[in-house]
């Protein structure tokens, strides 16, 4: 038994699949006036009804208008391959929590539930999904498949990922992105969940790795996951605090107000640089605040799926 791992286990999700279903159903319910209304329908086109075929899919409304029998043909083929990449470094487990609900998540739990929600839609669309998880090692890889067994396996891995908090686990994202790029052989839509906190890697190497994915003809969406309240606006009361780098263990004691202005300026500048760099490399950049709902994630999926040819 890994004692350290056992000590750092959280309660995790009670039912990740059910939560993902709730997220998606809530999203669909709010889309009745959206241009994406009806996206979950798999109807492809009409075809003339041939005698002897099942009458199950006859379009009777069309028959009333044309006095001819047509059936609705459904697209049952997998027409999209999607790969989820999740950064599981120590910083992704901020803030520390023992259990999770839809409205109470840290960065890794937000990424896991967002991924599970995307998987729920992909499953409905009969699309194939694969997954990679990394930290200071390439922890998990599964190729793109569409079976129910595969879906349950990925859900299990996502649930497991949020239940153990890694200690002082840094990562070299660029190294694993290069490996992932070599593993995904067929053109895919890639969703990458990361907080973009790197302790040793310069941005040039990171974006060169993202370019590797683009070079393989994949479409890449970078979901920049963060806690806006704490990590962007630095909303702490002005009492002495000890701030600890969860990836290196380094710490500093200070009054938050003494650095708040400089911190906010530095973070804002960093975020803007990321946006510009992603634009330069034709990577879709999406801010993902863990205190918000999942509508931005799922809307981005719909837009990118519609563009993916």
C-alpha cells in the first residue's frame, strides 16, 4: 500500500456519470432558443420509402404535405474522434477539497466533470473518445473508441484521478504533449484541460509541443482552468498568510494586500500573452473558471464540432 497516497485520498465524486448527465441535460434545457437547438438529434436526411421496409421511421408530416412516403435516415457512423488531455499536476488539485458536487469543485474535479460531460455528448453522438492524463509521468492513455465498456473505463479513470492529491508533483507538459501527438494517429478534435502553471518549462517549448499536435492536423482547444477568485483577483483577507507552491513546496509569508496589485497585473499580462500565443498558433483558447458552470465548455464543443470537417 502507498501510505502517502492513502493519506491524501479525497471522497471524490459519488457518481460522476450521473453528474455529467445532469450537466448536459441542464445545458440542453437552456438551449431552446439557441442556434444549436436540436444538436443531439442524429437525423441525417430523408430517403424514399421502399416497399417492405420498416415503417418505423416514416415521416408522416412530410407525407401529409407531399403525398409521398419518405423515411428519416439517421447517421449511425462515428464521424468524430475526440481526445481528452488532462493535466494532473499538484497545482490542479487546488483548492484542497474532500468531496465534490457540481457547485463545489477544485481544478482537477472541474476538469474531470467537464470531460465526463463531453464524453456523455460524444457517446450520444456515437463519436469515439480517447484520453491522456499526465503529471510528472504519462499516467494514463486510452485510444479513441466508442463502446460502452470503453466509456465506463474512462469514467472510472477520471474518478480515480480526483481522489488522490499528488504531493509536490511538477510536470513537463511539453514532453507529454509530444508523446501524445505521436500516439494519436488519426485526425481528432483535442480538448486540453490545464492550469498552465509550469515551474521550469519556458513557454516556447510548451507551444512547440502544441504545434506538434497542430502539425498532425488535429484541432486543439485549450481549456485554461483556474480559480478566478483566488488565482486571478487574489481575493484573500488581509491577515498574515503562508502561501505554498504545491508543486515545489516553496513558501512565503506575507500580507495579501502588499502584493495584490502587482500580482493581478502579472496574471493579467500572462493570460493575455497566452491568448495571443494561442491565436498565433491557431489554437482555440478558452478561459475555464471553476466557479462558473459548464456552459462555456459545452458551447465550445458544439462550435468546434460544427467546424470539424
